[in-house]
C-alpha cells in the first residue's frame, strides 16, 4: 500500500463511507492521514477495577464474566449489559442501542474498555465505553485516543480503525523534506509525525508531531511566496517615469496636506512604478489613515504616462464610493474614470452598456476603471493596463489575484510578457508577524499615522440597561445637532445570516415605531440586492435618514463624514480588529464622534477585548492585541483560510516563520524550479489549491 492509493484499497470501506469521506475531501490514503484529530482523550492509564471511582476517566482490562442483550418492549431500546472482572474487582458495562456490541463481544472474552465511570443505584457503571480485545494493539483504549472532528456518519472509532490499518500495511512514507534539513531542525520524519499525530504515546510526542506539520505549512507558504516573488521580479512591467511637477500640482490640488506616512508610502510606490519590473506592494494602514489618497497618486502617475489602471473593491457599494471620491479628486484633470460592476457601468458620468465600456477599455480610453470581482470574471481586456490596485485585499483569494495579474498578460507561448504593477491595500492594519507570514512576497508600506486634527473617537461600553437609555438620548442629541448615526447588528456566519437579518429587520421596526418614532431610519443588510443597497447608502449619504440600521455590510470602507455615532450591538461576538473597522465608519469628518459597544445579553461583564477598544484608538496596537487574544483566525474572518489549525497557530510564531523563510530561500537558491525535489513541488501544488490567504 502506498499513500497515493485510493481509500477503496482499504478493507471494510463501504461505498457510503467512501462517499462521505470524499465529501470531506478525503480520497486517498494520504488524505486520510492528513485528517488530524481535533483532540485526544487520555485513557493511557490502565487501572485495577478496585480503583474505579465515580467521575474518573480510565481504561480497565478484564474478562466479561456476564454478558446479555435485551430489548425493552416499552422503549423499543436495545440494552447490552455486561460485567467486567479483573483480579481486584468488577464493574458493570452498559450500551444502549448498539447492536454491533452484541455481535462482537460475548461472555468469557478478555477485553479492554475505556470510558467515564459513573454511579447509579446499582453501583459503579461504564456507559457506552470504547472497547477492544485485550490481545489487540491498543487503538481505541489504553492510550491517548484520538478524537476526530465530528461529521455525520463518520465516527472517530471508524477513523481510528481505518488509520490503524493503514499504519500496519503502509510502506514507509516518503518524506518531501531533505534528510539534512530534518536533522538540522530536529524534526521527526513525515512518517513518524503522521503516526504520532494519530497515535501519540504521550502528549509531548503529539506536540513534536504538530511542530513538524506547522513547519511544513510555513515552509510551503514561504516557498509559494518566494516563488511568486521571483515570478514577478523576473517579469517585465511598464515603467512609469515620475513627472514631478505634474505630481506636485496634483498633490497641491488635494483638499488636505498629506501626512508624513502618506508621503513616504507615495514615494515608495512612485519609485517602484518607475522600474521595468512589476511593483508588488502592500499598503498596510489603519482605518481612516487615508489609503485612498495614496492610491490616487499612483493612479494619477499612471494616467499621466498614458497607461491604464484598475482599482478593485470587494463590494459594489465600495466600488461606487471609490468611483465618486476619485472622480472628485480627478475632477480638474482630463483623465477619464469608469465604473465596472456586474449590473452597472459608468463612462464619462453616463450609464453605458457592458459592451460599450468593454470596447472603450480595450481601446485604452478610460485611464482608470474602478470595479468589483466582475472585472475579473468578465475577462476584461485593456489596451495598456499598467497598474492594479486591490482594496481590502484579504477579500480576494490568491488564485483570483494571480489570475488577474497573470492571465491576460501571458503571450501565446505561456510566458509572462508584461505584468501590471500591483498595489494591495488592507482593510485594517495587519500585525508584523502576520504580514511577514502571509504577505512575504510583497513589499510593505505602513500608514501608521492618522491625518492631523482628527479627533479620536470616544468609545464606551454599555454596562447595563440604564446605559442603553442614555445612548438613545445621546443619539437624539447628535441628530438634533444635524449628525447621523449607525446602529450595527453584526452578521456573523452565513449559517446565521438569515437570523441576523431578521434581528436587524425586527430591530429596525422597533426603533422606528417605539424608540425614535420622530426620526427617519434606514435599513441595509446583506440579503438586499446590491442596487437596493446602493439606493439606501446614497440616501443616507444625502441625509434622507438620520439613522442607518445595518448588518455587517457596512463593515468595509463606507465614508459618511456626517455620521458621528456608531452603536454596535452584540459587540462581544466580534474580533477587535473587526470592531475597530466598524468604529472607523465614524470620525471621518470634522465632528467629534462616538462609538458605543453593547455586549450581548449573555456576555460576561468583564470583557478584556472590549475594554482594549475603549482604551486605544491605535489600529496597529489593537491588531496586535487581537492576534494575541484570538489568534490569526480573526484576521481572515469566518472564511476558511485553508490552513490547518496546527499552522494557524504558528502564524504568530516569528521564530518559526523566519526559520521557514530562510530554509525556503536556501532551497530555492539551490534548486529554483524544485526539479530535484519533486515531492516538495507536489506538496506545493497541493498547497496552492488549498490555501486562500492572500
Ligand atoms: P482608508 O485608509 O480607511 O481607506 P480613506 O482613504 O477613506 O481611509 O480616508 C479617510 C478620510 O480621510 C477621507 O475622508 C479622506 O478624504 C481623508 N483624508 C485622507 N488623507 C488625509 C489627510 N492627509 N488629511 C486630512 N484628511 C485626509
Ligand atoms: Mg478605504
């Protein structure tokens, strides 16, 4: 048996189970071995029966001195009961409705059982214990027993059974990592690590195995990163020569003075653009730090040189907003700006058909096109696309981004001809360790400075019902002053989306009828069509509403400078960075702004996370805290990154990341196309299809 064999080579694998496993993406023996336990139960201690006591979890070994299977008529229940006896004593065992127990066990057998001891009127008992013949190797009992993530129809017991067989039948698993490297890093071999992660002798061994997998993932991530970097560095891009005086007059035309951080980022971008190899840069900045203005400078430079640029936004609302703010910044120039979304295209301020806009872009007419995913999906072609900017870049997967940058620029022989310059912008600041791990292929510019004269947002946690009333009064005051307010009902997961939408809809009604009957209250949520959303956003921008009730659709970048209050309900359900992002919806104008965090009903009163937000307005600081408190998962939202848990944890491990990075560099220097490391090349291909972090 080898690791690439299909599961059907295993004995006792039935089509039903095979298809259930296939559903989990488990098709080959190797896939199954990579299905790691989520935890272990410690049954490693085998105890004499006279030591059994209620509440203890342990393994016992003995003879089945009594065994019977009964069916209770009333309850239609199958009851299997037995007595297990060793030299020191005995204990009762019962199983409910488990037909196979009666088929496998019988009186006189020697078995081991593992489970939790409880006590009922008849004495000590083990209910539904795991068991196996005493002559067998310990798989289900008498060890750290692996427990796998629950899936319908696939029990942990069944998986343990299959995996135990695999290790008996399998030849040695070839290790992609060079032996020298494994030795140098004191890591276990792949075979050893796989065995130990499923069947560890003790906890320490399982941790060492995990370390190996964490290294593997980080190593692949760095290889991928370096490979992409090399690909783009080797490619040709259109150099955009700086035109300082035009640039200066454009900067002078902006309605504000650039911050030092904006200046520095713009300078780095402009010098990248001047080269004939593609820029690959991440603009890592806090909410409200003014990323759009920096993007505008890059767009301006490219437009001046007569080439085209595309700016991608994650939602239609945001694309529309970028379109409007950039149109304002570029109003005095002669550059044409277009908008391209699924249902809506604008050219020269006019709504046009897709076809019209497509042919205009192909003819090189609009200098700048702002769009959504549709721009990727529709295979838009340009006459001369020199720059791509992606806003809120974590929303776009690796593959999409690669496709965007590569596909339309391959010549017929598959070589990269001329690749556009690439600038990514974050939605919220990303901590250093994470950016190093995940964006190692990008140069990074930090916008860690806020525009001057910006008043920090005053943040308060509502601690009781009286606070809520105060908040309502406060909202009313602000609205009387001419301000507007957001009330956020966060949308957590897709499975809960409907419920949350209902909550927002119901809450909107309550607010409208009972709390603020005299005010105008709008509603926006994720289940609305994008055109409907746009109508609502526009109305809010034009002050047709005083209050906007929203689910998390407002999370990203919406700019309503007149809004001065944001209330976030169920705030404890969110990551800090996300809350910080919500909070950034206000404080965008000249008005002192306020953020009220209302914890959910069941939230504990002591909430370190919310308090961190009350104390700090520094997005980078908050991001570091969030990373420490919640781990990297919080930065990638509910969407699966594709990285296993063992690797997620190590995204914060600077030492491991640096190690993986330097080893990946060494390997690629010696063997740039991984010709001499086919197994690594293969793992890397698997990795690429699996991970969507960037
Ligand atoms: P983000 O980085 O979150 O995308 P934006 O680019 O939307 O931030 O900028 C937030 C607000 O700050 C906008 O209204 C913008 O006009 C304003 N702004 C940007 N740069 C400056 C600056 N240097 N001085 C004052 N206001 C600025
Ligand atoms: Mg923005």
